């Protein structure tokens, strides 16, 4: 069973392909869809945790920015054609430079800082995930839902079938807050990392959409619409 199936089908719920759903379930309204990343993003615990990471790890964030700028300045010396990239020929020159060892060290330091900050976020997400099956069960039991489907598996899902907001509300009850400082020896789970990456993609896409809308508003032109 895949990660998505495990999260969508706790306590006996069935994760079914749309084509395999019985007509009776469709008629009786016993099918629901849930968007896992959106469910987690909507929780108060998630939103508060992300703010806390920015505060708790402010020093690491600033150090990361400083080292990234230093790295970019060093790389610019090897960008002879001015295309903002280090191509194969420039890479070969860079590797022979006395600065190469320092660049490698900077890369390692930046990665370590990234891991520390991202790890805090994954840790927060995992604390919400662990309550997700129970929250989903709360909603499906109350609404007498028999089938829970990933909305991406359907060409069209009626809005009333979406229980994402309900699961978010159940999660808010079950996990009102989470920590952002992992204990010593903690390691992120593969599941937690995967969902965290999906969440980050959603947040980045939302930021880009907001920027496009703001730019379009300034220019007086409509922003592009995501056709998905």
C-alpha cells in the first residue's frame, strides 16, 4: 500500500479507483475526496509552527543567506560569459582554482543549515500527520462516508464531496499545537519528507500565483489562470 493509500484509508476505509466505485456508493453520496497537503496547510498548528521556525531558527536563516551570498560572489568570478551559470568549461576552471575547496565547504555548510531548518518543518508536519488517520476517521464516521479518494484521481469531483476543511477542523481539535525543535537523534521519516515536499510545492505555487496577480493588477491585465 502506498503512502497516500495509508493516509486515505485508515481504520477500514477503502481507497478505491474511481472506475471501481459501485454506482450505489455514488448515488448514496458515500464518496468523499480529501487533499492531504491542503488539509495540513490549513491547520492552526502548521501555520503557527512555520512562524515559530522563522523565529527559532532566525540565526540559521541569516547565516544561510550570508553564506549563499558569499558562494554566489565566488561563483560569479568563474562566469566568464555572464550568463549567470557555470557551464562545463567554467566548471573545469573552477575545479582547478584554489577557491574550489572553499566553495565545497560553503556548499556543505549551506546544506547543513538547510537540513536543520527543513528538519524543523518536517518535524512539525510529522506531528500533524500522526493524528491525520484519526481525524479522517472522525469525519468519515460522522458523515457515514465509505470511500475516500484522492481528488487527483477524478476528472471532476463535486465540491460537496470535498471533506478537506472538515478534516482540517478535526486536526485542529486533535493537535492544536506542535513543536519545532526535534529531540536529539531524531530522523525524519520518508513519509514526512514526501508530504513536506508536496506542501512546499503548494506554498511556492501559491506565492508565484500571488506575485502574478499583483503584477497583473499593477499592469491592468488579467493574471494567468491555472487550468488544473
